[in-house]
């Protein structure tokens, strides 16, 4: 059939599909997608499409919290140094500097939009997590930080008249021409299968969380954005930087539950099957070593004692 577009995953005919036009199309309704929507000039029309419910994303599942230099005794320089060290020297120092210095302002923004972080004697309560030399993690309802942040951000976004959201709308492919990305083909929105044309398209589809049998990621985290961007000819980079957790509750036959890093921040120890605390053999930071080191240590200790 000559009028089919072979680059695309699905066969479609542009004349037979509904067309929608927006200024900005955001694919993904997690924290990254909604944060991008909030930032966009209110004179522009924004469409956020998400393949599940808005309340179903990795962002909702985030537990321990958000790092920022909040305590007057903490220092940006220390947070930068901790981050560079946890990144094994692979971080872009300029990006680290920007993220660390903007963090308090971004946390305040979330508070302004309605997020209720946990407090201690009227001040933000600060936890500690792996790789951090100081207590600097703000959290909400203990370890339900993502749920609370997303509650506030979803409510805030819903009030913005220039932002429309399509839930249960699966992006199948990006629409491209010689000039670049022109939008996407979206299935399941109010128009059924539709071509959504946009002046700008922002991909915020989260990570690839289903690579391993054991995972703390929800089922929606399947790396779709990476796949459709690659299919459309984009160059992918830094593919090894996938967020993961070293510790989960394993009970044969039941669902896996993350044992948040904040537990180790509060002083929990990792012990092997003989009750031996083993992290001292691997890193002087013990249980608060960065995640890759903790994961490697768990695997090596498990192999050595199996
Ligand atoms: C159990 C757990 C605990 C965590 N704890 C923390 C923590 O304490 N602190 C921290 O900073 N981070 C934590 N994280 C990581 C954090 O949650 C993620 O890094 C962050 O939420 C990613 O946000 P995102 O918006 O990029 O992606 P997501 O929140 O995953 O959102 C992706 C969105 O894209 C949509 N989507 C995907 N594919 C398509 C498609 N084909 N078509 C349409 N829509 C699509 C999804 O429906 C979803 O709305 C945790 C993660 C997990 C799983």
C-alpha cells in the first residue's frame, strides 16, 4: 500500500485519522511532564498525554524524598562534592552545580503549590540517604513523598487553563519530517487513534523499569520514550544511568516492596544470611555508600555465602 508510512509502528492513513493541533505536546504525566507543563507560557496551548491514569507513574511511588541544602549548617559545596563522588566521577560538574544550587528553590516551589513536607518543630524535617554527608532529604508522610508531591502538582496543573490532559492515551510513535519532530501518534485519547501536531514535543516518559525480574518500578515504567525517540532517529545517550534501588523486601510469592534508602539513613544495617554486617568490607561509608556500591556488595556477599 503506497500511502502507508513504513517508518511507523502502526499502519495509518493521515486522511483517515483525526488531527489535533497544539503548541506544546508533553508525552508523560509524571513529575517531569507536569513540571514542564507548569513552566510553559500561558499563552501557549499544552497537551499532556499519559498512557495510564495520572496517578500511576514512578513519580507517585517515590518514597524517601528530595535532596536540598536546607539546614543552615549544610553547604552547597558539600552537596556538590557528595553528588560528584556518588556519580563515580561521571557527572557533568556544571549540571550538578545547577541542580544542587536550585534545589532549595525548587523544593520551595513544591511547597508553594501545596506540597506538605514533614516538619520537625516547625522546620522541614531532614532525613539522610546514601552518598550524602549531611541530613538534607525532605520527605512527606514518612516515605510517601512522591504521592504527596504528585497530589499537589496534579491539583496545581489541573487549575491551569492552557493545559489539557489526556489519560489512558498511549503514544505509539513520534511524527517526524526532514525538519525534526512534529508531534506524535496517540491511541486512546478522546479522538481515538489521532495525529497530534505540535510546534514542540517534550518526552517525559520515565525510565526503563522492567529490565529485570525483580524491580521496585511500577508496570508503566517500560522505557517507551527511549524506544520511540530511537525509532524516530534520535541519538540516545547516558543509557547506563537508570535509577534503581539496591534493597527490596523479598518474600517468595508476594509482591516486591522497596525498602527505602531512608531506612539505612536512619541507621539500619545490612547483614548477610549469617547475621554479619558486611558493608565494612566494601566501603568506608558502610550502608550509606552510593547505590551501585551497595548493590555490588550485596551481590558479592550473597555469592560468597551461598
Ligand atoms: C519505588 C520507587 C521509589 C523512589 N524513590 C525516590 C525518591 O525517594 N526520591 C527520588 O528523587 N526519586 C525516587 N524514585 C525515582 C523517581 O520516582 C523517578 O526518577 C521520577 O518519578 C521520574 O519521573 P518522570 O516524570 O521522569 O517519570 P514517571 O513518573 O515514570 O512518569 C512517566 C510518565 O510517562 C507516561 N508514559 C510512559 N510511556 C508512555 C507512552 N508510550 N505514551 C504516553 N505516556 C507514556 C507514564 O504513564 C507516566 O505518566 C523512586 C522510584 C521508585 C519506583
